[in-house]
C-alpha cells in the first residue's frame, strides 16, 4: 500500500488521498474499532457530520468532525447525494455539495460497519473511551478494562496517533477513535514493554490500569511534540515529570510572557533549534556543536535570547524555565493532527 501511495503521489493527488482513506479504515478494522470510532474517523476525514441508521425503524446516530455525538436527526433520502445504503446500513454525510472523496469515505465506512456487525455482534460499549477518561467512575473503568483484557498488576501505556498515521507495528491491544480537545485520535492501550511504531505517534507513560487516563493525557502531549521528533515517534518518558505537568495543564487561550519570547525567537531561522540545543546541552560549547556553529556565534545568539526573555537562559532555574516555555509553545503550535492536503498524501 505504501509503495503504491508513493507512486501515485506525483501522478494523481486525489487517488493518493483516496488510498490513504482506504488505509485508514483498514487500520481501524484491523484494530476492531467500534461503531462510534468508525463514524468519528469518517467525520474527521470528510470534515462534516456523518450519520448512520441500521434498518428503516432505527434511530439514526450522528457524529461531528470533532468526534462527539450530536442529537439524532432524520436520515436523508437514500438516493440523495452524499448518502449510501448497503443492505440494512444507511450512512450519509451532511454538507452542501459533494466533497472530492465523499464516495470512497462512505463506501469504506459502510464496509467497515458491515464487518463490525457481522455475526450479529451489533453495537458494543466503547470500553476504551471509558477506560481513558478519569472522569468515569473507577469501577466502570475497571469493568471496561476487564472486558478488553487489560489486567491489573501489570504496567500499560496509552498511545495516540492521527487518523492518517502510517503504522509500521500494530498496537497489540484494544484500539478506538477517541474525541479529544485537539480532534479525534486513533488511541490504543498496549503492554508497557510493547514495540509500537507509527508516523507520527505519541507514547504515554507506563502506569497500572487504574491510571491509564493519565497515560493517555501524556500520550497526547507526546503526540503534539512528535513533529519535532526525528522518526515521528515521541515518548512521554523522555520528558520525565514534565510530561505529566504539561498533561495536567490545559493549553491556555493566551501565551504567557515566556511563550511570547519563544514565538519571537522562532521567527529567526536558527531560533527553535538553538533553544532546543541550549536546554539539552551541558555547556555552551556542547550546544554550539549540537547545531553546528562556532562558539562565538552561539554566544551572540544567547545575547539575543537573553534580550527576548529578559534573563539569561544559563542562569539557575532559567534553563528549566526556557525548556518549559519551549515545550508549551511546541504543544500550542503543533500541527501534527492536521490532515495533510491531498497532494501530500
């Protein structure tokens, strides 16, 4: 599939995008993702509300592109544009006009739902949604964990990826599409030592099953930092306690003074890379070597950084302060969850 995508990318961007939609649904079907997860994925890919009705008498399900359920509404006429009926499954997209890939989204969604319902399995509880939400009663989360084979007394991790991620190693655990403040993500729970690889991917901290909601929050933080990782895989473990700190502090509407300083420095071609080198290195010379510049050039850049922050990044707690500001700015400005345009798919 990936080789075919590569060949088509330069020839037909629309076809390439269509194949990525197929690959996305293939991943979700392989992970046994539930009904709401499949609808959430379709809504996110289409950028509009998606609806489902099973049978002529059933109440329709409607899900928005942010992954949240909406009030039930009447299904459109079966023969209308943006609507597909396959046996007893009726799916539709709610938008004016027709999107370029609407037909393939509806086709793959209907196929995935048929496989989901095969053998009269029908609708099942969204256990992963319950398990990864610490606002849910602990007993309910434990029941969900038991149903999905997530045992107590061992360590687990939550992982998070965009719907369009390319998986190199499938998650060996339960999966679903989950609505977050940043948009729907493909989430999974895996044993702590499991090898999981996708581009991009956020891997949460290792916890026991009662704390998987925390692991999921750190996985989201890691995912939003994945665009700065060399291989597209970002691990919350690499941040230590900062991962939990960032996870438990929602992104505020406005940047603070330190984030504004990072934003101004990011306007320089060297700004972000130099800040990153300074907070990671043990000395100015190490930082200079890290970005391939002379020590004197680094000293000049540090003067500019000091002027922007109002303090030297080398003094006392200042290095930590700069590191936190850089991380918060990266989380705020991350574009890792934005669906790439068709030409880049």
